[in-house]
C-alpha cells in the first residue's frame, strides 16, 4: 500500500535493495498480509534486474512517476543507519558493530525471544513445539554434541544473554564462561546468572575472541551465531584463537549462518548485478554492520587449516525459518510495546529483516550449520564415540 504520491518512484529509483527497504522503513509503503511473502516479491524484482534491458525499461518507467521533495532525500530521515569508520574487523570497529546490533535494548529483545533469551535458531521436533521448548532442545543438542560432563570448563564465544552457559551449568554441571563485546548483554546476563543462583559456576566477560590464549585451557568451546560477525578474511584468526584456547582432546562446536548463493559460480552479469542491486546492503546498513556470510566450504577450510578435525556437520536450515516466523509473529503481537521502546523505524527494520531472513532460509538462499570440531591429542585421539547415537537418543524427551 502506497502512502505518498512519490512512494513508488522512491521505492524503485535507484533500482536497488536499499531503495526498496527504505521505502518501507520510512512509511512510504505498508505491507498488508505476509511480510515474508513481500520479501519474496522483492527477491523477484531483484532477479528481473539481472537483465540490462530490464533495468533500462524500469528506469524509463520510474522516471515518469511523481517525484519527491528535496527534503525527503535527506539521510537524516534514517538515523538508524550504521556509520562505522576505519578498517573493517579491527577490535574497535567490531565492538562498535556488535553494540549497534545488540544494544538496541534488552527490553526490545525480551518482547519476542523465548524465556531464556536465545537469539539463534531453535531445534524443532515438531511444528507444534513452542519456541521455549524448541530453544531448550537446541541448547541440549549443543551440550550433547560437546559431550559435556560435570566439571568441564566450557567457553561460549559470543554468549549473548547467557542462555547456553546457564543451561549447561544447570543441566550438565559444567563451569561456564561467556564472552561478548556488548555491555548491555553482559549486564543482563550477569543479572540473570545471579537470579538463578549460578554465580559460582557461570560468569560473563567483555572480551574479544582474538585475546584468547593457551593459558585459558577450556575443555569445550561453543560459538553460536557469532561467526557471521567475523568476516571471510578473519576466519583463520577466529579458528586459530579457538584452537589455541582449547585443550588437546577438546571439542569446539561452531553454529553459524552460511551463504548458499556465495558458494555458487557467478557470471560477470551476476557480479555486475550484485554491485548495482547493492545486495546485502540493507543488512549491512541497518542490522549487522560488517556482517558477511561466507560459504560453508570456506568455514570448514579455515577450521581445518587451524588444526581442527571436522567430526560432524548438520544443517538446520528449516529450523531457522521456523524460528524466525515465531519471532516475527511475537514482534507483531507486541508491536505497540516494541515501537514504544525503539521507535517505528527500528521496529520496521527488524520486522523486515527477520521476515526477509525467513524467506531466505525457506528458499535455500542461506543455511545454518553446526560443525563439531575436534582438537586431537598428541596421539591423535578425539575421545569421541564411534557413532552419533548418544547425541540423539532421548533428545526429544530429555527436556
């Protein structure tokens, strides 16, 4: 639904991703019905622009539409844009990027996340599972893959609000440390740990993964939804840091989103289209500054180059689409409260981002994989069972 005479022109000129999304963020355009379906339509529009002839026709058509006032072109209309300066993926800039995404406000996230505030894909045994049940199933799956046992020292890189370390301490008796670059997350995580009476077994520190050393000496490491912030060029540093901090014979579970499109061969036309369409610019500008999805092959290659042995890889793509639909539905139901906390622009950014991500997972544009990595001991032992049976036996009934 168009709300202003110039809305259609602004939405399509220049013909790229940013124009489309900013027309919705600003309120020029409203979506009635499924936001995920609308994201699919935007994808279809983008695909039509692979043709230079199609682009030329679209521009000629759009130029006939009503124009917009000069003051409507001002970037000040979008104060939510990320404005990171300096080289990418320095510790300072990474900290700023993390704060941009996660410091939107703890109360905002509380509105639509599960009771443990787990901000990553859940694990559904059935489409009827509640989000609370599915998120606990995911936490349990991670703990089982890591073969956690009482007394293990566990590190969670990018621990969020402490959901995994608290669950692992409660259910598996481990000593757990979480690290994050977000002061907001750390503050609430510490509060939740104290309220649960887990202060002796759980702690959260503001720390960059690059500072991990061999002296840290963890038995098990998890990283859930963190690798998306790392960037292709820094994957070797990321995995080397985890390898260094892990004891020989230890396990590292890396859970992260990867790009299926990134892995596919690209023609010259595809590369030109990506530049013109400004693919991923919405995410980079409004959601995850400097976030970049890589192909799963790049992730695995970097892990192996650091010394890890790949023991298990599992795709949870459909689970993430289902998780995102839960989040969008909850955000919709709490729209008034959400707008009161973050404002209408940011509310629209998040609704569009999550619905668009659900579409991307559902249509196999992106994937999420759990990769279990071992650091063999001096004799080459991984200390793992011969089969995966222990991971899945009773998983659905263990909660």
